[in-house]
C-alpha cells in the first residue's frame, strides 16, 4: 500500500478536544514504558524537548516520572497547545513544563539551544518530508542526547488498516477511528524508517524496534556507541 499523506497540523477544535481527553492513555502508557525501559538511568534533572507535543500528554507524564526534569514541548497547532497549557496549569507543573508554538523545519524559539533528551510521539507520520524530524535531532540535541521516537507502522493494505482499528480501537470515538485510519495510511514502513535513519546518518546511533503490532520505537543517543 502506497503512503497517503494527511495534514501536517491537527488544528481542528474538535480534534484538539478529543486528543486532550483520556482516549489516548494507552498510547501514552506505551511511550512512557519505552522511555523507562530504554533510558532507566537518565538523570532526573535533564532538559527534555518534545517535538509535536500536541495537548501535552507526553510532557505531563514525563514530568511526573522525572520530578526534577524540565520539559519544553513544541507543536504547530494552536488549539492543541491551548488544551495542553490548560492541562499543565491544572497539574501545577507550569514551572517545569512549557509549551511553544513552532513548525519544523523553521527555527524554533526555545529557552535552550540544545537538550539532553529529545522525544516525539506520533509526529513523524504527519510530515511530508520525514527528514525534517530526523535532522532536528542533531540541531536541538546535545552531543550525547537521549532520543526516543515512537510512531505508527504502515500496514501492507487497507484491510489490515481496518483490522488494526477494529482490534485495538473498537470503542474509540468516531473522530479518533477516522484519524487512526488516515494516520496508518500516512505512516512509514520499517524499511522506510531504516532508510531515513541511514540518510540522516543515525544508523550507528539509534536502534529501531517494533514495540507494538503497529508501532515502532527509534531510540538511543546521539553518539556512535548507542
């Protein structure tokens, strides 16, 4: 099945409301589980950058996991950021979690020029040019930055797309089911991601692993001994 592009920005108010709810808790759980498994010794005071932070689901969970870390999240969707900032305020984490509007590959206006960790969840498949994300790791990551990218894997055909939705999202809101169908078709295969890592010069630095029937994780450090 060929890749079918979807919108790079998810800035519909109804989308933002649904994505700010609890329906994605399992996806966030998987991401945090991967983070803990791959980086068990990450210093709790590390500055973390989340690219494509959406409504701040990942920043808030990492802030609770690492009580001394500081997390800056970036997203291009204003409605998502609005929900995210409210969630940060409600969690009383505004002193450690900051959200910023930004669209790669434009230069991001951030408090730090480089970060000790860069994370991204379900952002890659939105990009027309996937290299935008992989190149940003070197731009904003410290020399030994920890990297965790989790995203979808494109099934081989539309029947498999539908099977994923029916098996793993049977009770999800219709909007989420629709978006998941679009996102799976816009996602990359493992072979395509491998080629992207090669093009970005990251094959010796990041490992690629399937972490669910329809998701992969690219993880490691921006050093050759990852």
